[in-house]
């Protein structure tokens, strides 16, 4: 797959759309393997690093983290 930059700022459901894009990017087989493991990661910096290893960056990382830990749970200071 090629790299794609997507803006979610004008979307009605940006987090939902971002997570769906991650699912599409990974495919159902990889999503089913990676998702349960990512759900266990509670440190935002580590989560961002693992997401990057899967080819996911930017806002979708936050949306993916908050899927497991709740809206507003992302702590950007942990990524510094």
C-alpha cells in the first residue's frame, strides 16, 4: 500500500473514520491479531511507537488509543 495523508478535521465522526481507516490499512487478519495487544498498552508513548511500527501515525493513533481507554484519555505529554 502507498502512504496516504487524510484530514479528519471536517468529518462528522473523525475518530470512527480514523479507526476504520486503520482497520482497512491493516486488513482483517492483522487487525484481529494486533488490536487485542494494542488494547493492553496504557502508556501513550509506547502506544504511538507500536502504532508507528504498524504504519499508523498522526490523529488515527489518538483515535485508536481512545477506542480502548476512553475519549480524552490520550496524554500527549507521555509522547515527549
